[in-house]
């Protein structure tokens, strides 16, 4: 059973009924100072490409940061920040606010080979749902996944007409049930699978790499999952890789089945301005399908950002392919960027110390 620092991360739906377990509502002082900080940087011509942490002065929010980071790393692994009035701002302004808050929480890392730090997700519902005809996800239900960073942050600027629930579950809780009912398959999940880089590999790297679903190191658990990416590796590189074995497939199907079991799921509806933060090591995420508006100006829109945070856990050497750095608190994860900009180098340099 999950023990020690990861005990609170082992939760089921019934444990999360009280929204105070996972939601933090920004108070008026915090919202007002974010507004003042935004207009202060806009007045001097600072943009998302040039903003630094110290440009965005938000002491009341900074006082909240230790609580947020503690809940992510040693608590439930799920935090929703609510109360930012998205309707006041343009999309450009919201993107700047989102990036600036990320700088106060940790270090944004590249989410693509082109070095993007904040990425638009206009069609997240289409991307997150793997339909039955998708040959890279031959499993029923939502494709629960983790992203390639310690923390994934999402901000909704416009909600869908209906649907589009964010659904998250605890990977330690799923791991512990598998240990109870199928210990033979649990052992399989601690062994490496092949993953596709999906074209995001670095220079001179193979387009695939090995990594297990579960690892444990120095008393801390970590899980990575994306069945479509694993399936893609075995299908696209079948001539170079051994095929998935029957017990490997059975183990992956069991993880997928349990993640799609309502007993393990916390579902939440985003409101405009909401910022969701998830610890990828202990939380799987997916999103349900949604119906969108016809008008372009009202269509669902979401920003996403990957963060390294100063209190992250140490990782097993088996996690090296994607994270590159294993030491707790290191700036790690993201995709190799062959066209690294000076902006990224500055962020990464500052983030090595995660200055507060």
C-alpha cells in the first residue's frame, strides 16, 4: 500500500467530495494585485516573450505558492485555482497572466520542439478522446494520460457549450488495487515498455525510448501513462521493436479499465479563468467530449503549460529518457528543442535555483 509522503495522493472519488480538498479560491486581494501587475507590465511594453518573475509583483499570491506546491507534491496532487475574472481580459492578456503565474510557481519548460512554453488547446476534447477508430488507442473509454513534466497547468479562457469535463484519477490508488487483485500484472508494469517520441525526439535520438509505467525511488512513487503513445511505438516501429506481449497488453488494459472506473475519478467543470495544476507523477488526466459553440469568438479555448517545481520528487534512473534530470527540484522534462532561444536558456538558468 502507498505509504509516507505519497499517502494523501492515494485517493478515490469518495475522498474528494469536499471541493476544499482540491480547490483554492483566490481572494479579492490576490485578484486585484494580479490585475495591477498585469497592467504594470503592459504599461512598460513587457510581453510574454520578455516577462520575468520579478516583473510581475504579486506578494499576496506568492504567500499562497507554498500551499499550492505542498498540495501538489505531498497532498492530493490536484489543485484548482478559481476566481480570476477571465472576462476582463483579452486572450493575449490571459496568456501573459498564465505564464507569469507559472514563473511564480516554478519554471516553464518546452512543450514542443519549437520551444513553446504556453500552448493553445482549442480542440482539447478531440485530442484527449481517442475514438474507437483510432488505431493507436485500441482500448475502451477515455485515454487517460500524463504529460512529460512534473506539473501540467491548464487555464480555460472560454468554456464549451456543454460537456468537456476534466476527469482525473490517482495513479497510486490504481497501483494499489492492481497489487491486490493482479500482482503478476503489477510486476509487468514496473518493467519498461517502448514509447514513441511522436516526432519530438532530440537530434541524433531514436524515435522511440524505453520507460516503465511505474517506478519507485527513495520512497517516492511515479507513474507515466499514455496508451496511444505506447501503441504508436509498437505499431510504427514494428520492424525495429519486439511486439507487445499478451501479459503486457493485459496489464495496460487493466490500468485503462481502472482509470475509467468512476470509483477512481474526480470530475470537474472548468469555468473561464480557472487554472488547474496536476502532479503528473501521481495523477492521470483526461477530458470528456464536448459540444462547442458555432461562433468562432465563443469556441472553447484553453492554454496549457508544463512546469518544473522546486519541491519535486527524486526520480528513478528508469525515468531518465523523458526527464533528463533525476534530482528532486531539478529543471527537467519537456521536449528537446533544437532551436533553443535565449529566452529558454534564461528561464532554465533561473529555474535551476527555482528562485523565490
